[in-house]
């Protein structure tokens, strides 16, 4: 690794993709082969505590209107509270995948 280079083992892609986890909707900020960084508005901050393993589903729609779903689990590495309002707390959460994600193409 070069001096001053990023510590990450995989290149990140800045993509805003839909996510479902803990019965809530979230949106990715960036994603790599090893993990995902996402934003969620929640009233349950404890569900996103570092050290927790969470199930997740990431969805993307291709140009043919097919949905690509990535499903698996991830270990929460860190979470940052960005703001709190009556709608809940806006968190940014970094997750490291604990397993290879399952991929499926579907219509929904």
C-alpha cells in the first residue's frame, strides 16, 4: 500500500441503492465487495450498534427494469448520528459483509 492510500481492500463505488433491514428502509452511500456504508432514519439506534450482525437486502434496478437483489449479513463496524428530529435519528452506518452475498434477479 502506498503512503497515504486508502486502508480499504476493495474499491468503493458511490451508489445510492435501496436497502431493507430491521424492517426499515435505508439508502447506500457507497458499496464495495467487502461492505457497505448506508444512511437510515430510525428511532431504534440500538439496532445499529457496532458489533451487531444484521441481515440486509440491497436492491438495484437495471435498464431492463429487472431488480437485482443482494442478500446477506453484515457486521456493524461503526455508526455516526448525523442529526436527530421528530422523524428519528439520521445515522450513517458502516457494515462489513460477514459472508458472500446471495444474488438474485427478480421483478420486485
